[in-house]
């Protein structure tokens, strides 16, 4: 298995632009998680899906952030418009139970 | 104002020594715990897990101990190697959370050769 696949690995964008992060979970996993990691706040859960349905989005910072999971093999996290304070590493993880497997992350820099 | 980042505890050990990394968890109802290792530039990687009906679980060179009375979890690494240098996170789960894990702040392990 290729594991959880995230793209792009690095993204540099200008403030105000739309950013879309992508994730392909492990086949057969029924839960998908989006995390954000910063030096200020550590590893924060933004949202998680169970069987493609959003279960808990209480960690999404504000309306500029949105996430979708149109099918079991794909999810996106979108930031529109992006701001410099959104700069972070964004991780996607998937699981069949509570044992999450993480992707390599997307390092987002908003200038 | 001045920005302040998380101040992660750091454990420095000599190569070959044993390491003990500690974690205090928050929810007394948590019944499943995981230790993750995160190397620079990578995502967290599963090391070992334990359920609340156990006090101890052993893996290859690693042991997790659980003390539910004081809500404390520890990770012991035997014969620490340079490749063990990383940030270590404990995570907790309870049925209230569904499959959601709540992560601690992390501990930096530095192995001196």
C-alpha cells in the first residue's frame, strides 16, 4: 500500500489566493482527518470524516476553510482567501479504527 | 506583541541508554492511547498503542506503560539509537470522540552519539 498520499508537498501562494490541498486515504479506511501543525499550537485537528460524511468540524478556524470528501478515495481542504497566518504544515490521516496513518503533509507558505 | 511558540520538553540521552518519555492525558474516560514518532519533515508515524484494560504493552525495543489512576502514560525505548531522535506524541481516544484522536504537545528526544 502506498499509504496516505498528499499533494502538493509544498505550496507557496500570495495572500488572498485560493489554496487547495489534496489527500488520498488508504484504501479501505473509513475515517479521514485533516490536521494543521504549527510551532504556536502544535498538532490541531481541523475536521474529520467518517464514511465520507463530516462528523466534527469544530477545529476549522473560520469560514475561509472548507473541506470536502466526495468519495472514499479523495478529500480536499480549501482555504479561500488565504492569509499569512495560515502558513503551516497540513496533514491528512486515515484510519479504519482509531489508529490513524498520516501522510507526509503539505507545507503551506502564504506570503 | 511578541509571539510565543510551544515550548516542548526535551530529553537528551546517550546512545545505548534507555529513554523514558512521559505524557499526562486529560480525559479520565479515554480508553485507547497511541504513541507516535515524528521525524523532521515527515508525518507522525505509529509506534505502539494500548487499551485501558492493560497496564503495559511491549513492542520491539519499546514499552508503553499506562497508569489510569494518575492519568499518565509513558514510552520506554530500550538501547536508544540515533535514529530514535524525533518528536514523540501521545494521543488519546474515547468512544465519545468516535475515531478522533486528541494529541499532546509532544516531547523532543535527542540522542547523543
